[in-house]
C-alpha cells in the first residue's frame, strides 16, 4: 500500500530558496542560483490579503511541500525540465512564498507544511 505522502503529494514544483542577502534595494526578495524540484500538493487558491500597512498580496495557490521551504523564496508548479529558466524564477513565472506554516502531529513524528504563494501588488 502506498504512503499517504505518495497519494496526497502527487505534483511537483520548482523551488528557488531565498539568498542570504535577503532583499534587493527595491524590497524584492533575492533568490538562490538554481531551482530544485520539490514534491508537493499544489492547490490553486485565489484571494487578496491586505496587510496592516495597506499593501496587498494576491495569493494564487496553497502549496503543501514534502520538504521545508523558506519565506521569501519562489515556487512555480512544474519541474526543472519544464521551466523557462532554472536560474531565474521571474522568467519561469515563479511566485513569491509569503508564508510558511508548520504543524507537527501529536507524536511530533510528522510535520505538515503549508505555504502561500502569489505576488505583491506594489504601488
């Protein structure tokens, strides 16, 4: 019988980790040199999230990756073989990871990860 992860996480996304520098001068997150494939469950989920400072985040998907990813990174549904440019998430249509939630089970043997991806509506 297959594992629960194999049943639920049947999709792949390309993930670009945030760089150690964090953000560039305009406030846009910078990324690592190359993307990597991550097994996940990708669910399209469109909504606008208004932050306390008035900025708006347009969420496009909720992703449940099998491995931990970091806020400020980028993700796009697909594989390294299908993205336009493995070194540039913007050319590949990747979107920013705005939140990462980790929920351990009661025995602390399994941690479920829930990620919100989308783009900022900048003025």
